C-alpha cells in the first residue's frame, strides 16, 4: 500500500491551471502600465471585495496581520487597554494587541465550534472591570506593579476569530460589547466566503480583517489582506493609517501609521481568483460533507451551527488517537497538520502575562486532540475515499 501518489494538503497548482489565461492577462496588464503601488487593480479589487462581502468599505492591506493592526490603531487601542481574544488562534491575533502596548486578555473557547465562548467573555469582562481574577483568569502584569504604575486595565475591544472558517457567535458577542461600548473586530483571516444568518463573514462586527496568505480560502501569491467596515469615518482612518497616517495632501501626516498597502500585482492575482471563488466555496462544502459522512464515528467531525456556513479554511477533527492516525496517513502519503499545538497563553512570547497551564482548559484539551486533513476545492472523490479509508483502518486498529 506504500508509495502511492501523495495527496497535497492544499493544491494551488490545480487552481492555477483553472485560471491561467486570466491570471496571465491580468499580470501582463500590470507589467505594461507599471503602476506597482496603488495601481488601478487595487481600487477594482476593493470595490469587488466590498460588493462580495456586502459592506460599504473594503481596504486592501499588506497582510492579514497588518489589517488587524491597522484596525486596532484606528480605534486608538494602546497602553492600559484590555483587548479580549481567544487563546486558540494563530499568534498574529494576539500579537497585534501586544505590539500596541495593550494587554491581551484571553477567553476560553466553545468546545464544539472552537470559537470564543460568549459566556466566558462576559465573565472575563467582569473580572477586568472589578480587577478580580477570582471571577476569571486574568493576566497579572498589572497586579504587581508599584503604585505609581498601578494603572487599572480598562476593557476596550474584542477580537473574535472565525476559526477554520466558521464565524464566531457575533450576535451574542456584539450584544455583550454594546453594554460596555467595546469595539468588536472580526478576525476573518480564515472565514472569507463563510456566512452567518444570511450575512457574509467579514461583515459581522465593527470592522473585520482577512488574509490573502497563500493557504487561506481566497489567496494571492505572496502576502496580502483586507479590512472591511460599514463605517465611513473608520474606513477613512484605516486608509490613512495604511499610508503612514496620510492627511489630505501627499506629505501631510496627521497621525502615525504604517506602510500597509497591498501590491498592485497581488490585487491583479486576487481579481483573477475572485472570479472562481464562489465555485471553490461550493466545492469545499461538498468535500467537507463527504468527509463528515465517511468519518462519523471514526473521529469527532466539525460542527457547523444552523444558520452558519463555513469557508472550510481547514477541515479539522478531534481524536484521542491523533498521533496514530496521523502516522498511518503519513505512511500512505497523506499529509495532516495540527492547528494549533499550543494555545497562546502558554506561548513563550506571552510569558509576561503570567498565565498558567489550566487557565483555559477547553482550549488546552483541544490543542491535544485536534488535527486537520487535506482541504482544497480540487480534492477528488477517490482521494477523499482513500483518506477516510486509511483513517477507518487506523482507528479500527486502536480498538
Ligand atoms: C493567517 C491568519 C492571520 C494573519 O494573516 P497574515 O496574512 O498571515 O498576516 C491572522 N489571524 C488568523 C486567525 C490567521 O489564520
């Protein structure tokens, strides 16, 4: 059974085959007009992204990380601010909070959706307001500082993540946020193309950030991202911060910003990919359904709450026999991945927050049991059959 054709985890080559003529046409056009920064493709892409998501403003950015950073900067997040987020995500989500001198306050996740749990969020906000870690585990950087620095943390914003492509519970998150006038950011890096109650992902909070990194559902050939909002004043601030805090005139700088623009060439590539993107989302859904039907009872398959759809950035399952199943798959040339092996509160970079093991037991437990299977729109039926068959055999052997 060994040395069969291996199956790619993500197949960008199959996608490129589909769109090559359009891709070539679009890239050649950029090469001929030569406007490599903020060329016409950038404006065209932003218009199409806003239309697809159903919001007034889409602002393309140099990466998903920068789209998150710029969104926080646009809300004035800084030292003394508590920003609530999940420990079960990619480092970028919490990194941007810390880079601005604000404090990431982690909140445990729902064990079924893997997204931030709104009831835990309420408890964490209360704990920060009352400066009482007996209500909910809090970072302890502030507790032990001398009186002159004993600045009370104040709740400022929430970054909810649509993990693996499934939107978080924004109905409840937005309600909770409203009570304390907290700013809500949707980290939609993995969920572009998903929906919740008839609305598209990236339209579900005050502002959203997505990523066009090659492994994301809509991707370019390098780094890229975008921010989305319905609010005109916020969009204007985001655009200014993206361009070094630009004012009305070219060398008028009215605030601090960053170099956060998307390259024209990447915009051209995204325009070609956006044309087939709705079909790709349909294909991902068909593949996920096939996986789930075959894997029921073998592993714990993903849960999609009614009213939501996911973009299937990852197809992730839970099993106590993770490493055995992964090894069997690997022996058959089938790659898997673990997103994420370590929750953020236990990452060395966040040692200074003084969180400890046991603070977020649900996220910690899921980190030990989760793994992702190959997922891309060009996965064939016989490949899915092969993958699920190997998993069946592997789990039968465990029993
Ligand atoms: C990929 C990702 C990011 C960062 O996006 P980049 O484009 O790589 O900077 C942020 N948050 C989540 C949840 C991601 O998956």
